[in-house]
């Protein structure tokens, strides 16, 4: 029987959260969370000149996939908007 596909979970950033603390909580990496949310929050896009992964804000709604880590060497290309 095929394994079910992992689905995105929505997480609302709370005061004091960091990408690293959120990643630990969900079994993923800060870079994976940044990648999944780079379109909504351009400061999380490593290719952006405004890249600032340490400045997430309380109230942001982040998408993440629990227990999945993206390989930074093999990231998919962004989807066309």
C-alpha cells in the first residue's frame, strides 16, 4: 500500500519563535520552512537581496510539512506566478 503524501500544515508565528525553534518542533529545518514560504514572505527567499530569515514576525502564517527536510542542494525551481 503506498504511503500517503505528507500535507502542508499552517503555523502562526508567536512572539519569541524563530525558524529554528519552529523547525525543531515539527521535525524539519529552518531552510525548508524558509523555502516553502519565500513567495508569501520575500525576506525568507535566500535568493533575495532582502533575505533575513531571523526576522520573522508574530502573526505570520507559515506553511510547513512536518517531518520533511528539503535538500538545499536539490531545491525545486519556483513555480511560475
